[in-house]
């Protein structure tokens, strides 16, 4: 495992440990945990993680891992007499996709230098 990946993982685990123990996540505390685990990381990793995590809810971050939006909604074929009803369903599906896209965009409102 490369040192870059090891540093990222060490800071990730340190932040998760601090969050799990309900301790505020700071660069100093992340660095202390990483040092106590005898992992060498670049000096900017702990402060980068601390700055990122001060602006997001860690619980939301944990629960949204792997939820890449799922598959697209499947339209069900309408019976022959309900063509007008099927036409009304299509805009609703499109509107739902737009709302999901907006929600995902709102969730990712953090930047590297915020």
C-alpha cells in the first residue's frame, strides 16, 4: 500500500474513531491518533480532514456511502385504455430525477478550500 493511501486511510479511521467517541474532530486530535498508531502521514492530511469534516455531518456522510443514486426508475407499461394516464406519469418521473439531482448537488457543497 502506498504512503499516500495509507495516510488517507489513517486519517479516515482517526476521524471515525473521534466521531464514534463523540470527540470533536480537529487536526491535532487526528494527528495524535495517527502518531499513536505509528503511521507516517504527510503533515497536511490531518488538517485537510479536520477542515472538511467541520462543515459536514459525519453521520450523513457515513450513511450516504455507496448510495450512488441507484438505478433509474422503471416505467411500467400502461393498459391500452390509459394512454393519457401514462403521459401524466412520464413528467412525474422526469421531475423526480431532477429533484434527486438537485439533492445530490446540495449534499456535495463542500470544497477543498472552504
